[in-house]
């Protein structure tokens, strides 16, 4: 991987001086175009060995372009708010919106490589990290993020020479720390695992650029030209995409009969009022104890409520929160995204609400909107909602890895029962329950939704984050089943 | 202050049961109306003595209303991200947007009272805190936040009885901690300083409601009725405001002649290219050292750039950032607010960018937009921009209190010079510098802007955060003066 970056690349001063003015103007122009047509974001990862010019390059980008539209983030030790959330949270948090360029110093590559070099992970664990990264980057690029991954390299000899030269000069001596020499000692291991990781993540959508760091002129020209090309390429791609019809996505499976997971669901289960009240007290009490258990401080709980209109999500949520302390939970109702959310990859608006350890977050509708309403209404392209299944499974795995208990409910009622409830709501004067035209329109699309729900469950009911289907024609039955499922999920997570 | 909350208020069960259904429906309806017409936000502060029902009341609000549109926040120990920012940052961060109800457990009152009770502050310091709170709450309410401040009270005897009763019951024994008894020991001091603070902050726009906490039924009804009334009152006020023309604001001072701070400014100062280059190197070097000084880890630097169009803000900013490490600064260009920002008090969009210690944030245009473009274009009412001077001064004082160095530059060029630069920009093909129609429109309003700038400087050039006026007809002179001023400000802050 690094061979071509050890050949002693150089650019002489005359040639550098001749190229710089044009390059700077082209960079500024590309940046300006991106501001005018904010159709994608650019993320530049700056990684590599110490002394190879990483800091200098970040400064150069800021100097040669308009720094007002560049967001530079250096990831050092995580803050406590970051430590109590999934590993990827801090990177999501730092993503630039469309139209901007983000420069990341240190990235999702740092920990996987360093942990393997330090022997705190195994080869298998590193490979799992790599697989996660590949999926994550696939999602980012599909969501209109241009990923420019720069790796600044120095051969072992060159690094030693560089550190010694810095030390010899009284003006730069302070820049060489004990850490730098410690890192140099493990150069070979670092090189080995970096090469392994880079090779495995050098994908078509997010390729690596390896830059020899010895000659500042070479390094600067190469880094800036790479950035410029990638931005231009993306504009060219967008133009091409507008001019040509989208390639047909794989056709969704057609069912051979009318049976779906939903049509197969038993909606007749019932609970008497008396049993309901007894069990409500029992399971709310249990939930109250579980969420106050000292062990739950090391866990977070994420509950997803999805379901057809009027299936009773709101009432069910209130029976859950009735058992919780208001200081420890949040409810996130998902409606239309804000403009800040629209300027980010789809999952960003959910990442921002991911709770710290010890807390409960309830999503009233969720990221599954992508494969439900956005699919049925055509707001998302077929390609987008089809890849969403994988993206969502990875997202949930990321949450769970860090200690989240993810519990997902689908609330189903029959068409007759929905009609009955709509009519009933029309009757009651109470405005909070008014039925909108949209509710009636959604009802007309019942068959399309049924297929979408069926596919969603098929693709995203995983072992670590299964769907629980709730037959909700009888509210008592539904609420108790929800409380009971939630208790069991938390209990089993605490016992682990 | 607390006398009427020690008379043994009680509500019997029959009367409670009779009132609850109507009250709950009314609360839900008010909440629904607020969602439909998101014209203000509601913040409920829950404070008072231990054991007086604070937690129970927060849970009750969530139970009786739709918890999906309530955001409950409990302020415990600050996170490290919060500790490294001004005291008020965490409260700004937790403000609900318009249309929502936020419940805050612990608030900006907790520290001032507790610090005085613990003797870590003096009476004078407490009174300074109180004065700051009064101004902060005045701003919040002027910015369409309804502040419902609830104080739950128990007499000393009642609190003792309550703690003993909880301890006697095996089921509730865990709720009484050592801390509770420690707090009880200092009941008298706590009562004294609470009473003092509450009296001084019991304003017409943000009054306190003192609730005796003994009887849960009384407490619940009183708290919920207070919230309901305040929401209804605000709707009534808005309706009234729409129906009546706004009261005329105090007329802005008319100058008796045409002299302003701006017209008095010497724009003829110049620097030769040679001197410029020498001084640029000198001051950039100095700035580089100052921002890398270990003492600067305990400070943050906030730089504001304002000025007429084409005065050279962008170029000046690049000369500043040229001396900084890209990993340590952010530039915040201020354009139109996002919809999330529009749903919050005016200063919220700036608070969200306030840096941690050790970092530099540069605002390219700023909160002064309120008294410049918003005033001149009529986007803000006269009442709004007139009160903004005080709000801004308090905001900056809050930043400085925690260790920020605030440096504010106004860049001024003459009308002739502006015209020359506009024409020049039209000539150069380079798109980043294109002149928009808006630039020409702004130019037509030169006299109005000149008055606005004059007033802004008069009202907001404070001892702790003075304006530096930059005659910028000559770019070299301007840039050097900016760098020099910035170095001096940081140097003097580090020496303190």
C-alpha cells in the first residue's frame, strides 16, 4: 500500500510556484460552486504517520480556500458526553452539512488501528471494525457525502530523519514529544496494521490517497489536487445523473399470494379490564424497578414505536412513561425534518437524539420512515429505501455494541378497527385527536403499506434488535404486551 | 415569601376528583393549541426544598399532558463540555423551541442559592447573580418564552416529618439519603437565601408561584392550574397584541448635526507594502505564540467581525487564521437563521457556537445583526432592537466571566472606496466575489446604516468588550491594526 509513497517524490520550487496560483483559484471556485449548489458535503480525513505534514495540510486547506466554509475538527480524547454514547456518535456530530467542507483530524480509523497495534484487539476484531467502516462509508457516500481519505506517509528512515531534524533545530524542538519517539518504536506494527486496514477500506466509492510526506511542495500539490478532483468529479456525476434516467433498481420481491406477516397476525387477542389493571400495575412496577436498578446506569434503552394510524401508539407510550421518572427519559416525535436535518445524511436526525448511558429514549415513529412512508409516498428512490435496510441494521448494531437495549414495536389494527376509531375521533370534540385528510389518504394506501411493513420486518428483524408485532385491536392487550416485552428485554440485558 | 405556603393547604379527595378531569382536558387542549400555533415556548422551573414533591410534579405534568411534546431536563453535575463553557450555556442548550413545553429540574437559581448557603459567595455576589438572572429572564420573556417558576415549599417541621415518614416505611426508605438530612440541618440558611433570591426575582414578566408541598392533591392542582393559566394568558396577550397597534417605542435620539462616530473616523491611514509584510510576519508570529501559550488553555477567544460590505472582512479573517492552527479555531459565518434557530430566542443561534476553553471562534457577522441589518431593514421591531443593546452587553459579560476574551472589530470604508471595490469586483471574473443586487441596495441605505452603527457603538462598546473601529480604506493598515489589537487583548487576558 505504501510503496509508491517511499520513492522520494519531490516537486521543485519553480514548478510549484507555477502551479499554485491556478490551483488556488480552482479550489476557491470549486468551493464557491459547492456553496451555490449545496448538493453534497465533502469530508476530508487527514491521517497517517507523525511528522508527515498532517497539521500543515489542514492549515493549507484553510489558507488556500475560504476558511469560513470549512469546518475543521480534531478528535482527541472523547468528552464524557461522547464516551457515554456509541463510538460513531462523535463523528456523526461533526459531519458538515451539504455545501460545506469538513476536515477531520483523526477519524473512525484511529481507534481500530491503534487498538490493534497496542494489542488490545485481535485480528478478527480489527476485521470486524473494518467491515463496519466499509458499510458506514458506503452509506455516507450514498447519502451525498464525498469522502476524501488522505494518508500521509513517511518511510521509517524518513520519519527518523525528520524527527531528528526537528529536534536539532531549537525553534522546532518543542514539536517532538516523547510520544513521537514511542510511536516510532512501533513503526513496523503501525505500518503493518495501517496497510491492512487501508487496503481493506480502499473502496471505489471512498478510495484512499497515499501521499508521501517528505517534500512539502509535493505533499501540498498532491493533497489539494486530490480534493479538487474529487469535488469536480462529484459535480460531473451529478450532471450525468440528471441527464440520464436512473438505472432500474432490483425489483422488489412480488408475493405469490396475498399473505403477509401482517395478514397473518392474530388481532383477536383480548384482555379484560380487570386483568389489564392488575397487569398494568405489575409491569409498570417492574419497569420502574428495572430502570432504577443501579446496573441500568451502564445501559441505555431505545424504544421504537411504529404502527398504522390510530393503532394506539400515543396511549401505549404514556403507559410506558407512566412507570419512568421524567428526569430520565425523552420522547422524540418524528415529523418532517428541519432544514438542518435535510442537509445531512438520513440517519443524522436520529443520531442527534441518541441517549447517554442510564437514560431512556422513546421514538414515536423513527428511522423506519425511510422504508415505510418514504417508500410508499415515493419520497425516497427505490435505491435509497432498499439500501436503508442494511444501513438501519448497522445503525442499530452500533447502538447495541455500546450498551443500548433496542426494542422495536409494530402496532397493527384491522382496517375495520381503524375505520371505527377514525369515526369515533371525529365524534369526540377533543381537538388533539382530530383526523386529518392525510390520515384518510394513508388509509387508501393500506395494501402498499402492508407490503412495506412486511418487507421491513423481513429485513430488519435481527437477532439483536427484533421487531415485536403487537395486535392492537384490543388496547389493553397491546399495552400489556408492550410493557412485558420491554421489561423482558431490559431484564435480559441487565443480566448479561 | 413562604408564609402562605405554611398554612397547611389541603384539598380533599372528593373535590380533587371532581376537578381533575376538566383540568386534564384543559391542559391537553392548551398544549395542543400551542403545537398548532407555535408562537411561544413554555419553560417550567421546578425548584424548592427536598421532599416537597418536585419529582412527583414533573411526572404529573408528563402524565396529564402529551409527554411527546414535553422536554424534561434535570441539571445535575455539569458535563465536561458544559464546565468549559459559560455558566448559562447548559440552560440555553436545553431551551425548548416554540410550540413545546420544557420542564427544568434545577435551573439558573440552584448555584447562586447553594453557593451562598455554603458560604462560598458573599451577599454582594449573590445580588450580582440575582441582577443577572433578572436581565436574563427579561430577555427570555421578551423573546416569547413563558417562564413558569414553581417553588415547592415545606416548613421546617413539615420537612422533618416528611423525611421521618419516608424513612419509617421500608418501601420508601431508600428515597431518604444522607444528603437529605445534611440539607435539613441547614434549612434555616437555605430558607433565608431562597426567600431573598425569590423576592428579588419575583418580577411581573416572570413571577414566582410558591406551592406548599404537604398535600399532594393541593400541590398537583395548584401547579397544573398555574401552568394552564400562564399558557392561556399568553394566548390572550398575543390576541390582544394583534388587535391593537404596538405602543410607540421611545424615539431614537436624533443627532443635532451630521456627525457620527463613523464620519469622524480617520480613513486615510496607510501602510506601505514593505511595512505591511514586516508587521504581518511580526504579529502573526506573536498571535501564533499567544494562542499556543499553555495559559491560553484556560481562556477562549471570541472575535467578532462586522463592517460595511466590501470592507475586507474576509481578507482580514484569513490573515488572523493564517496564524492559528486549524485544529483550534472555528469560523462561524452568519447568514439567514435556520428554522431551528428561528424557533428560539434571538441569541440562541450564537450560544450554540460558543467555544470551549482553549479554542478560538471567529464570527463573520454576529449578534449585532439585530441592531444593524434587522433594524435598518425593519426585520426587528424598534422595541426588539432597542432592548438588544442591554441583552448583548449581558451576553458578552457572561462570556467574559467564564474566561472568554471578546474582541470586536468594525471595518469601515468610505462610500467612494466601496464603489471602487464594487466596480473592481464586477471586473474580475472570479465568482466568489460577485456583487449581488443586495449589495447595491445596502449601499443605498448608507445613511441609515451609519446611524445604526453609531448607536451600536455608543451602546455596546463596554469596558470589558470594547469596539475597535478600523479605518479600512487601506487593507494593509486594517489587517495590521486588527492583528495588533487581537494580540494585545489576548496578551492582557493571559497576564491577568
